[in-house]
């Protein structure tokens, strides 16, 4: 699945790599920054600022039903497990 991520507000650290244990590329991201994550690339985004990190994400092909919102990572994991 290919992902397009856009930081609307905040400061974050993006980690990318070929596996969960080798995310060896790191980038600072901030307001209006965009990240393209090709299929098969592991990624993680961490809020390192003093305010909420607000993002928009687009996945292709679609994985979630229209209107799905995951306020937290825990909500996303729980939804994927059910």
C-alpha cells in the first residue's frame, strides 16, 4: 500500500526503512510538509513538538471504509485486529 502523508500543523520525526528493525532514514517534518511512502516501506511518525501533530493521510489502494477516523494509534491497531 502506498501512502501520502501531509503535516498540517506541528513538528514531527519521520522514520523510514525496509523493515521494522531497520528504519534507518529519519527526517524532521513540520507545517505543510508532505511525505510519500512507497509500498513495502516501513514508516513511523513521532510528535516531537509541544503541540498536537495534525496530519492528513491518503492510502492507495483504499484499506479503510469511507469516513474511518483513528484519533490514536491504539484505535487504529484495535480496528485492524477486529
